[in-house]
C-alpha cells in the first residue's frame, strides 16, 4: 500500500512558494479581446443599430472542412500530452481535442462539443478514451474516443466520438483530471474558491464523492497506480493524500517536517512503494504515506511535469531540460529542448513526448534524437496573418515576438524568426519576395522572404501597427497604425510618400485598389474612408469627390476586400451587434462568398455581397475558443486560414466552392 489515510491532520506550510512560474489561468469571456492603448472601441451612435432583416438569398453553396490545427496549449497547462494505444499523440488547443499521427502527419479532431478553452486532459488506462475539461461558468467534462473514426458531424464538422458528458458540480473551470488505474473513476479538480475535488463514475455520469482541496490553487491530481481508491492532489502550498470511502472522501495533508522545505508542488508520479512530487525550486520530493522522506536535486527552477512507465521516470522543467530517471529516481539521461517544458509522457519503448511552453510538441527517441511534430505561438495574442501570393504557404506574427512561415501542404513550420517585440500584422509583397511585419510598439520591419534577413525598419508611430499591405504593383507599402494614420512608403528606397490622416480612431483594416492608386480604410470609429496615393506630390489625400467615392463599393476595383464596413457588408453583422463583434473578413477571388472571424469563436461563411440580414443564412464553424482575429484565403482559394487571439492557434480549412 502506497499510503494510509487516517484522521485528518492539518499542517501549516511555511514561506510563500507561489511566484510567476506558477500559472494562473484566467476566466475570460469569449467576447473579450485585447485592446491596445489608444484602441478604445467606440459604440455605434443612436440610430446606428445594425439590421436584423432576413436575407432572402440562399445560403452560400460553398463551405469549409477543417483540415489541420496548428498549436498546443502549453503556456499555462501541464500533463496534457499523451500517446494513445495506436501510438498517436493526443493533446488539445483552443476548444479542440487533437489526435496527431506522427507517421503521416495527419490529424483527427474532437471538435464542436466544448464551448470554451480546454484546460485539462487525461487518458484512460485503455489508451483509447480521453477526458477533457473546459473553462467556463459551468464547465463540462467530456469523455471521448481518440481511436474512433470521424463519424460525428452534428456540429457541422467531423469529430471523434463522444462517450460521456459531465456537468453541474464544478464552477469556473476544470483545472485537472485523472482516471483511476482500473478505469472506473474519473477525478476532477475545479477552479472554485475551494478548488473542489470530485470523483465520478464516468460511465454513468454520476458523482459519487466530493471534497474541498485547498483555498490556494490546485494544479494536478493523479491516482496511485496500485489502488483505484487512492489519489494525490498538488498545488500552491498544497500536497494532499486522499482515499475514496464509499460516498465520502478522506484526506490527509502532506507533512514536510522540519528536515524539508515546504514549497509548491507542481506534479506527482508513483512507483510501487513511494510517491514523488515535483517542486517549484527544482527538487523532487519522495513520499512515504503522507510524509516527505527524501529530496532529490533535479532541475534549476520549477519542475512543471512528471511521468513514469516500466519502472522509469521522466521530468521536465522551466530550465528546458528533460531528464530520464531509473528506479528510485536515479539519474540516467538529460536532454535540452531549449524552452520551458510543460508536459512529458514516457512511452514503454523509452521514447519521451514533450510539450513546451511556446506551443511545441517534440518526441525524443532512445538515441536522443528530437523530432518536432508541432510548433505554435505562446504568450499574448495572435493577430498577424498573411497568405503567400502564389505558394501554398502563410505567415503568422504574434505578441510572443515569433514570426512563423507555414506550408499548407506538409502542414509544417518551414521558417521562423524572433522579434525583439511582439507583432500584430503581416504581409507578403506581390512577388512573394518580401515579408512586412507590423510590431506592437509602432515599428515595422521588412524581411527577405527567402533568408528572413531584415532589409528595412522604421518607427514613426508610438502604437501598434494593426494593418500592413503592399500595393498590387509592388511599388508601395501601406502601414496602418493605432495612432489613427496610414503611412505609405516607396519600396524601392523606403522613402515616405505621405500619411493618410483623415481617420479619427485607430486603423482596423485597409485594402489597395487594383491600380495601386487608392487605399480604403476602416477605423475604430466606424469610418470607411478612401484615400488617393499621389507620389509625385509626396501626398496621401482623402478623397471626398462623389464621382470617385463609389470605388468604395466596387468589388472589381480592389485587389483585396478585407474591411468589415460598407453597404455590401451590412449583412455580416448579427442582430444586436455593437459593431465590434467581427474582427476580420476576406472574400474569395471570384467574389462568390466571404469568410469572417468573430468574437464568439466562429469562422463564418456568407454570400458576397452580404446585404442586411445575411447573417441569418451564414454557415458557422466552431473550434476557436476565443475571438477569431484573422481570416485569409490562399492564393488559389483552396484553403482558408484562421487565427485565434486568446487561443493563439491557427486553423487550416479546406474550401468547398
């Protein structure tokens, strides 16, 4: 028996082990999006309410099929990455459970059932079933089959098969999950004030016991592999040993004694005799019953994750090290992945699966060879997106300062570079030779696409560059700022042509005319303005001539159509919208339909033009768990790419025209 529960014996933990290395996921509304300084949204004035009249035209014949999701939630979670019984990799990002085949690079999804961010994941002892828990006022726990065929299309997209849904007890979110070794029970930890623990007979969807764990954050839960009635929770100033006793839970706090420092414990694993917890200062604590009996120096800084299999163990820490241990935590191997490690899973063959803080999924084989299966963005939000003008590639730029170039076909990251500051926008030149990046601090940079070498940078503005686009003839670059202006540069020598100053609020969208003479803009004040670029006079002038302003409504006059304002687009706004709900839009090259990304986590397809009430005919596609910040069609219109702000991930959709 690993430990024995007796009467409750509280212990006071000394010190203040909580620090910035212990994440604190926040409960955020899906409609909340990060507004930068100077970017306050102006609500529509009285009389500007958007129409809810129903469009009589049919729903667009085109549609989307989810092809691939780029990203892994590692920035604030742990122990959420596993091999299933087929050797596929199971993990999550946004509101989607993912099953990645490492041999083929293909992916299946569990999608359409969670309505907000998935925070926790556990795998059943059979290696097939998976439990995922979400954030939310009344969060759901869902058990689903990671080996099932994609047969469930009830939510508009194919999904793995759902087995059970549990809801009603927990509040705010599900911080951690674990199956018992016999597979009968599912333990969960909530995000309420008491971080309550519940034990479910998950097949029947029945809660059989619950208890209060701690007033401080509880980070993990795991069962004793030798006894399905015993489990351990760890967290900030918290180690507790539990036993299921009928419909009750008995618990006993961990005793550090005077020999060992009481500190935050971040993960737990077991052998046949002892328990082991991962400490915030880099040690592994050895437990007999509920008493600490030894401490092993393991990492420099927090150990975020532990796992074990076949008498061996593996640990991962903030120091970027993955360490393999033998029986009793005798050191064997150390690998360096270069970034903080949030999850590890030890395969019986000796392979180690690693999830990183910056959204990466890596496999380390028995020889130490590292294979990257997934890369994503980390902290902050993801807004910057541009598709290549001729190749099946796209570029993303994020608040985390990373710029990634992706290949649609191989579904791999093919290039990357790191900026000194975060970024909010990206653009390709018409020939694909240059990539422009708009930074969060008002700077923009231009890079050679082949080498990623920086060829120009300028900083005329103080606030974020939210929009940036090259003219169709490749001669100019327009830079739209949260300083309410658009600067236009000559690409040949990077001299400033002029500045568009007619907007009274931050620039949200801009597009070039096909003849490269005009720019149309949207702003945070709901302005839809037209400007003429006059290089011979070093000027960018606002156009008010009624003989010219109809260009704003002529689709054939524009190289791209990504703004969200105009008579042609009144129907994209749902009834009751406050005018801030739609963040991004793109129209197919042939103008048959458009895609939008909104604050409710949906990508939608509508007819173009979209007159009043067209929203009622929209096809909507779930998956993103927060505001969809950007949508862009590929050059050949075969693919749509969407980015999530709060979920920091990228969805690749196949377009059915």
